[in-house]
C-alpha cells in the first residue's frame, strides 16, 4: 500500500483517539473491568469445574455382595467392570478389610470390641469416569446375580451437577451484561468523536469519500479502545495470577487450584480478541447510525 | 450534462421546495440560478449532488440517473460534481494545502497524485503562496478560493456553487466570479445559485429564475430580473450601493 495513504490514515486514527482522552480512558477502563471479570469468571469456572469433577469423581458406588457370593464372584464382577469404559476404578473390599476400615474410621466413637462377628458383607467400591454415567453403572450392577445392594449418593450428585450449571449460567449472564455495558460506553465514546468530527465527515461525504472509508478510522478507534482495555485486563490478570494464586492455594489447601491446564497465551489472546471485537462492533454501530442520516 | 424532468421536491414538513421543474443544462455551460431566499435554489443544487432525492421526477447528471442512484454509488457521483458553499466549509485545523489535499486523500488517491494535484489547483485559484496558512489567516475571498480549489481537485465535470459570494465584499466577489469564469473556460460546467444582482447582470450568461419552486424565467444572456419582470427588488438594493471597481471590467476579459 502507498505509504502516504497509510500515514494519512494513521494520523486520522491518532487524532480521533486523542480527541476525547477522558472518554477514551473511560471506555478503556470499562473494557478492562469487563475483561478482568470475564477472565476471573472463566478461571473460576474452569477451577470450579475441576473441583466439581474431583468431588463427583469421588462419588463412589458401593456394591454389597450377597453372603453366598465368594471372593471368586467378586473378582469376576471386578474383571467385568474393568472392561467397562464408564468405570474408572474398582476396588475389592473383603468383609474383614471392610471391618478394619470401619474400626479405623470410628475409633474412639463406638466401641467395636462388642462385635462378636463381622456383620459386613464383601463389597466392591466402583468409581465412574463421568458423573453422568453413575446411574447407568449402578443399574448394570443391580442386575448382577451375586449383588445384594448398590448404594451411591444419587441426590447429592445430581444437585451438585444442577447447581454448577445454574452458577455457570448466572456468571455467563453477568459477563454478557458487562460486555454489553462496555460496548455501549465505547459506542458513546465513538459517537462523541463522530460528533466532534461531524464537519469533517460532512466534507468527506461531500467530496465523495466512500462510507467505508469514513467509517474505517472510527472502527479502528473502537478496535484500539477495546484492545487497550483488554491488554490492561490481561496484564492485571497475569499479576493477580502470579501474586494471588499461591496465597489462595495456601489458604485453601484442599481445593485444587491448578491452572496448569489453562494455556495462558491462548487464554490471553482470547481475552484480547473479545476486547477488540467488542470495540469493533460497538463503533460499527455508532458510526453507521450517523452515516445513514 | 444536467437534466431535470418533472421534478417536484416536498420536504417531510410539507414544504413544496420545487414544483414541476423541467431543465436542461448543456455541457460546458455557465448558468446562474436566481431567486429570493427560499425559492428552491439550494434544493435544486442538492438534488444534483444527491444530498436530496426528488419526491417526483427524474434527475440526470452526466448520464447518471441521480434520483435512482444507490447509496453506495453516491461517492462516485460526488467525485464528478464539485460543490462550493457560501460558508466555505473549510476545516479550520488544516492548512490550505491540507484542506485541498483532504478531498483527494479521503477518496483514496495515491500520495503521488496528491502531490501533483494540489499545487495544480492552488495555482489555478492563485493561492500557491498561501498553501501553508490556516483558514482563519485568510480573507473571505481566499477562503472561498481554497474551497473552490478543493472542489476542483478531483477534476469534476460540474461545479455547483451555492451563494459563493454571499459573504464577500465586491472586490472579492469579482475575483471569485473571475475564477469561476476561468474554470468554465477550461470546460467545467458551472452552475451558480446567487442573489447578487450585480454579478448576474454584468456577466450576462444564462439566467434561470426560480419563484416558489417553479421556473419563471430562463434566458440566454439574461439579467437578474427577467425582461418584463418586477423591477429591482428592495431586499437586494444594499448590494447595489457598492461601487463597481476596475476589477469588474476584467471579468470577461479573459
């Protein structure tokens, strides 16, 4: 492209951008807040998802075998389950071991020496890969001949799944609302620039500038505001991650606050993309409305 | 070059700005459009550069049906139609050079064409030596010449002028008319809406008179007041107080 044309275009964008510094900063600040919250929300959702998954993962199905069933039957069931793709793990707990575990768990609370015989049946502890599969696995187990009883925390699992879905939706709604707010503020900022430059726009239209050409500097202005805001937000999030996360992890020792699975670069680029897109869309609409009149 | 057929323009508030206008203007003509304020002169010009669409009738400019032109094509029409206003419409934060270059730059001209085109028109309007000055450092006449240079830099076939001398003293008025005349001699069709009686009467070119949105007179080598029309309009008398200097006589000498 012709360097003179590029220079003229860039000077137009720079002029637009510097014309309403205060409004521009407001727009950038709003985008920053929005993107920080979006980033925090996405991170929380990711972590919460993982915590949820961990909790759900711990939901185990207790399979109690009939008294008539022996170790061989238990091993047969375990072998069968091992081939089932929905099953994450199977542990065989013979009645003696079950009693020992119970003794450990209840030590000091109940005097187990009163027991003259072992009341526990042989048992299997089964974990599903996915919480959604728990029902199916349990149903399959119930049909097995040597199985006496199948127990698992069905309600708790379902409630947890539902709650996390609702929380996710609320969070998404808040973020969407913030994005709309940011878009409106950018749009208003651009409209101020458009207003300040209405003479120039009128002259551009008079001498035959295409509406695309008239629009472009304003779109770039919105793009820049969105990008700057998002860049600031990404920087803040990076600082927060470096400073806050270790402290948080110390404060909540049992909560798996790992973000190792999140690709920081991709995540940052996504957030920048959201900021830039909000800026472009907002300015497109605000200039479009003006050009039509 | 310009053709209007059965053109009527009614504004949304019900005002009938133009009423059944039929008009032909040949290529390379120099035409005055006269009449009181509010008789539809500016409305007629606005139809020609598609600032306005007629309520009825057809408007053709350089073979293009302007009234049917799609919005996206309007910029290309306007590159062929230069427009000059009474209030110059210059950008005060740009120099003379930048104001003129602006018209090329925003239509996507290459910088080579800008560097060639701007001095050419500044030379034509006699402002080459003031190209670095800002509009508020110029006289009214110079500002109008800048505006004319800007209107011409895209080499339009038609130049529309809406009261180009409305804010100028007689000396500057004559300069501007002289310039417009020279532009016309180079082949550009020039259409001037004015109520400056002196200018019209001295130049003796085609005069189209509008009254209440209708053409009431159309004469080659006409006067401001059509033959047999009303005598001097009292509203326009103050203009006639100005003495006519030697510049006026140079109007047609070139």
